[in-house]
């Protein structure tokens, strides 16, 4: 999907294009980048215990540095360009997570906010530059608009993807199909004669939930519907794939606009553009209808399955601490509860001794045991499982933190032990 609008105000200094040619390589590496955005953000935030806010601050600063380097370049450089896309993918994901997990903003609200922001960016961009074509990025203002639009598309794609999972309850494998099918439809309509700029930006947004769902499918454990590779392994695999692709493109120049054919594709007849727009509108309506229908069916939130209540009936009331304790002892196998309690007690003892590395290693045993027993425990009493799962998450974060706070570690461990009956 591409368009060759190269108009530029005569008073603005033009530079060589700062973006790649839109070939199959562009879309392959774009999906790789979006997968890394999901998996690497989760790895830094959760697995390393850095925390959501510090992780967002770190990547905001790093993105600003990479952007400064990219903006100073005079032409498209694959390494700098795709590093910028990776950074924006991670940062956009974190901004959506901040709204959802930190501020408690509903996904439909954040989706609406980011959609409105993108509309504002496109409106101002078009009013000032008279084009939204990716092939018109030959001035500093246009490049600034472009990168701002890319950031918002990542945040919007994250919110839309998560909202879809919340509405449907689809697992990570099944959830790949919807954005994949929609991208296929958009591609077919672009070949038929749809407006190339519109088709490009729709596909660009849709690659975000596609890449994120691929990352979840590969990284999540088998009980959660994934392949169990983990966020670190998934990130390494996709970063290596990005690096290999960038090296190839740097050598082959296969995605350099100036080497591409200068022969512009003939414009589609207006009737075809109108027909394609009508089909796109119908597909949008059909997608909304599908999501509304699946939301009306009994299902569990797929997002909850990742971090809280896999398999719970939608709308179930949360338990209090005493209720969760009673339910766990009544409905969970005593051997499982005793194992969790022993590991938590051992971890607490190691924390009190100041053996942070030992505590981090021991708490991993709890994570593994809890994940292994998830299907049976959540089926036995999902509400109790959810309550304890929400207590385990801050324990993992506190004990694995690079700057551990002993008081915080002891507090969250004692809270968990109280529920498990071992305080």
C-alpha cells in the first residue's frame, strides 16, 4: 500500500525521503516491531519488576533520544528508522497500559481518546501540508507529524486490541484472526482501488493488535492459551528477526524510495474509490456487530486470563480477604495451599535475612507452581483464585525489583500468607 504524493510547499527546504518504500518488507518488519512492543514492555515492567511508571519514564526518555537522532538525519536509514518504530511501539503500549492499569481508565474510553487524538493529528497535518502520504515525508514538519501519528496509532492499536479481548474473551491464538482478516480485506480493497493513504493508515493501526496478539500467543503459558516461550525469549527472537531484516535492507536497498520506480501508479477511477469506501464502511459495521454479538455471549475476559481471573464468569463479585481465605481452604487441595504457603514463608525468611537473590529465586518457584495449578484452582473456585492471583502479582514485582524495599516485600508477603493461612 503506497501513494506517491510528493508535493511540498515551495518555501520549505525539501530533503530526501525519510521513510522506506512500502513493500512486503515494510509490513513484515512493522509486525515484528509491534510484537516486540508488547513482549519487551511486559518483560521490563513485570518480569524484571521495574514497575509500569518507571518503565514508561525510561522508554519516554529513550524514545526522545532516538527521535532526536532520527530527525537530524538527511535521508532514510533503515537502522535508525526501525529503531524509532520499535521505541514508539514500546512507548505507545506503555501509555495505554498506564491509562488502563495505573489510572483505571476503561478501554473504551482510552480507545475513544486515542482515536480522537489521531483524528486531530491527521487534521492539523493535512491542513498544514495538504497531504497525509507517507511518501511526502521530505520536510521536518511532515516528519514530526508522521512520528506523532505513529505514536498515537500504537497507543490506539493497543487500546483497541485489548478492548477487543475484553469484549470477546477470545484467547491469544484466536484473537490473531480478526486483525489478520481485516488487514487482508484492506489490502484487497487497496488493490481494487481504495484510497491508498486511507488504506495505509488503517492497515498500520491494525498491525498493532496483530503483533501484540502474536506476542501474547508466543509468550503466555499453555494454561493461558499461549506457547509458553515467555516475554524474554519472544523479545529476543523478534529483536533478532528485526536486526536480520534491517541488515538485509541496508545492504540490498530494497526499501529505498529513491531506488523505487518513479512511475506513479494510475489513479483508480472515482467510482472504484467510492465502492471501496462503501465496502470499508460495511466491514467496519460488520466488525462492530461481531464484537457486540460476542460480548453478549457468556465469556471470561481474555485480559483477566492473562493476569487475574482466567475462566471466571463475567460479573462475579470480588471477595474480601477473609472470604478468599475461607474459600481457598474449603475448595483448593490442601497440598497445593500448603506448597504455596511454604514457598511464601521461605521467601519471607530470605527477605528478612537480606538474601535478595535467594528470595527472587524462591519466589519464582511460587510463580511456576501457581501457573501450573491455575486450570484446576480457577475451576474449583475462580473468585478465590482471582483474589490470591492479585496478591501474588505485587509479591513478584516487589521481590524481583532491582531496588527492593524490604518493608514493602514483607508487607505483600505477609498479606499473601494471611490469605494462605500461614501468617
